């Protein structure tokens, strides 16, 4: 078995700590056993069955759908259907109209008859929920590809958008990177308006009611703009249209990754393949061939069927695993950690990308989420990579960390906060377009990303100190009235609060500061009776669910990380640790069917299969290896902290300063962005 560091003399000494140490040892053994020979870790990234339904529809459109793939995907889709005939977007969630429409269509494609019991139940739900007419635009685009919806009844996305300069409203760089990569190919699809008829219709999913459109305010303005674009679409300027289609196709081809993907994520990948096929690229063209073959790498096959990962997270999983094992007490020169650090260093992105449009003079240096995504490094992965690499004895760490610190600091937005992929991607005009009825389409700063940057930069020398000070002020302003923080990339306020509190402590905010005490109080109030923490994903749309939900290993760990950072050694901490210990599986990991990751708040969610392991390891490790008052120092690099008395904003100072004066964080009464 792996031997982790023994509890410190000032740390827990109860019988419970012995059980926690045994649980930690077993969890570390399991995690080490999952490491690939190259040094990385990667857990499955589970989403919902729209990935599998759209994969079958893509293959049908391209004329490459195989019977084995169809049968295996259909088996997986059927296995995810709920008792009421619907499909949800997350485990335990309510039935979702658009997801059910896409699943139903894919099963009809696979040969399931419309009069089968499971299909009748699904169709009934669709009709009761408003039918195809009430489904999201993306679903109706898929239906239009097969003649099940009229193109003229969809919002127009003219390819001429590609010519708009970055300063002009609604240019493609006003969209978040994931939306931008999707929008550009869809402009080609929207202009070409292809139809590949299916051997069946979907009349049983229709209500006959018209699609509801906004009438007043901005909705009315953009509805009028859409009508004007429809008029232009009937008679576009021929030369301009040809040039726009050519430029859009070139833009797409230039951004294909080495593995054949676009951005390492499903939406731009499938639409790019369709767009290029419509642009005259044959199935034997290297770009198309590489794109189709690359999907195999994202395909999971097992006894449950065939399913497609929407994305893969090896960099994210690996740096989280490094930090977890260091929190557990593995030495910095442990071979597994050195090997992992070497792999991470090889994944560093040292070239420009779309982020350079807003920061043209900023030298590159960071990491992306995926195996291959050189055009879109992200701030969140880079921050966690910096935290991890500084804790490993690898000779090449420091130059890469220096480049990453410079790049991260340069990606700060004007308000002092940090977003995931772009800086100052905050123009909301594109969110008003009729097309944008699903998912986040801009990338404003968020509390969780900003917190990770603060934690990573807190021990760095100037000029990082000023960046940290402004970011801490941003976090104080973003604190919710109830004391929590909104979680953009994880569910939800438990994730946001679990990220921000350790970051504030790392930056020198005292554990007794009012902002920290309010957060601790919020976590204690929302602890479940069983000792764990959980927050249902419905909290993004229904405030009644904020901080409420079935206890999960990852969310319990997030809450513990915040409480431990704040110096808490209370019954809440002991009960949380006991919950983790009691629910550990014999193999050292934990069960977590619930989704705790967020793609688009309210719309698209993720179950990271490694979260259930890495975060409990970090929480148990810090519980055992940190004494009272040690806070989150283990998370910022083996005990280092700011510690020089420099101000971190509005009365907040480092640990040996005056701390946050009462009321200084009152700006935190504002809602999170």
C-alpha cells in the first residue's frame, strides 16, 4: 500500500483520524493505479445522450452510419431513458424536451417503431411539453438537416459575420470560444440549407402550435433583425456570399487540432464536419478523414453500449491528481508525480490562439483541458497546472511556471476578474439573438476561475501581487448576500465557495475576516443531516435548490476544503470526514452517479468520473496533515503564502497584517456575475 504522511502532531488525533488515514491510503493506491504509463490521468467525462443521438445523426448525414455503431448507441440511449419515458440532462434531473426529441429521433433511426411502449411514452412527453415547436434551436437545426423542420423557420446566421472586425458588434470574437467555434461552421450550414430526407416522419412529436417569439424590448429588436436577415438570405450579394463561405471554411480548417477535433469538444467538431462537407470537402479529404477517425478516441464501448464523450479532460485530471497526492503527503520526488509533471510540461501550449485577438502582445504559455487543443489554452487549467507543478521535484518546472504566470496575469479582464478562455469577453449583445436559446455564449469572469488564479499567483513575486489584489477585490464584490459564491464550472455554490475560501486564505485574508466567516456559516447551514454536502444542478435555475441536494463525495470534499482552509476543526468537519470514510468503496474510491460539473449553467452538465476520487483525497489529506490555523497553505505550494503585509484590497491584508476590518467586505452583498 502507499504510505501517506502521518497526521501532524497539531492535527486530528481521534480514532476518526485513524479511519481517515486508512481511507486516504486506499484512495491513493487506487488513484496511483489509474495512472497511464505516459504519466497522465483521465476519467470518463459523462454528459447526456444528445452526444450519442447527434453522433448517429451526423453519421447518417455524412452517409457513414454503420449498423454496429447504431445498435450499440441505441442500446446506450435506451438504458438512459427514465421510467416516465423521458431523458434528462443530468442524473436525477427532470425530463428535458430537446434531449428527449433528439433521443427519440435517434432511436427511430435505429429502427425502434413509433408504436413501441417506450417510444409512445417519449412522444407523449414531447407533445405535452410543447412539441418540436418548443425545442431549442440546436435541436431544430438537426431536424432541418433531415427535412423535419423548415430552414426558413430558423434564425439566420449569415457567413458574412466572419468579415466583421473584432471591434464591431456581433463579430465572431464577441462569442465565447466554444460558441465561436460552433457559430462559424453553422453560418455555412445556415447558408447552404441542406436536406437529407429520413425514411420516416416525426408528426407524432408535433403540436401544430407556432414557435413563440419575443415581442417587446430587445427581443423585438432582434426579431426584426432576424426578419431582415431572412430577407437578405433570399437574395445575398453573390460575390460577398462566395467570399464569406470560402473565408469561413478556411477559418474552420485552420483550427482543426492534431487529433482531428475542433477545440477538443463535440459541438464545433460535428458542425465543422458538416460545414466542410457542404463546402465540397470529400469524405476522403485529409481534414474530413482525420475528423471522423478522431471521434473514435472519444468513444467508450462497454456492456452498456456505445457512447461519445463530449470532451476529454486529461490535463485537468492530471494536475488535480498531482495536487491531491501531494495533499495526501506523497513526496515531491515520488516517481508517479515526476512522471506526471513531465507529461504536463510536454503539454504546454507555446503558440498563439484566438485569445491573442484581445491580447495581441501577450506571450503564450499555458495549458488546455484536452490532449489536443493548442488553439484554446484556458486560465483554469493553467492555474491548477501551476499549483501542481510547483509541488513536484522536476528540473524543468520553473521556466514553464514563469511563462504560465505571465500569461495568466495578462489574461485578467478590465474588472480584475478572470474568465476561462478569453479576456473581456463580456459583450452581451450576442446573447439577445434568437439563435441563442441554449447554453452560455459569452465567457465573463467567474468566481471559481478567479479564485484558482489567486491561489496560483499568491506566492509569486511582483507584478503578480497587484493582479492578486485586484482579483481579491473582485471576489469580495462577487460574494452572494448569503455568504456563498456562485460556481460557474462546478455545481454550484458549494463549488464556488469551496474554491474561493482557500484562495482568499492563500492571498493573506485572515480566517477571522467577515467574508470568510460568512462563507463558513453558509457551508455549516447547508450541511446535510448525514454529514455530507450536495447541491442539485437545478440550483442554477431555481434558487430553492441552492446548497441543497443529495450528498456527494466531490461536493463534500469541496466544502471540507473551504472549512479546513478557514482553520475550522469543528463537528461539521468531523462529520464531513466521517461521511467520506463511511461511504468509501472497498477498492478505495467512491460512487458518484450525480453530476457535479457544469458545462453551461442550467443547460449542460458533466459527471467527471475522477472528481469522486481526487477531491476526497485532497480533503482527507489536508484534514490529516494540517493543524489548526494552517489553513490552505498546502494548496499553494507547500506552505508558502503572501506574508509580506502587502494590501490585498479594501482593508484585507496578509496574515501578518491587520486583516479584513469589519464591514470591509460589505461590497460582497452584490450578486455574483
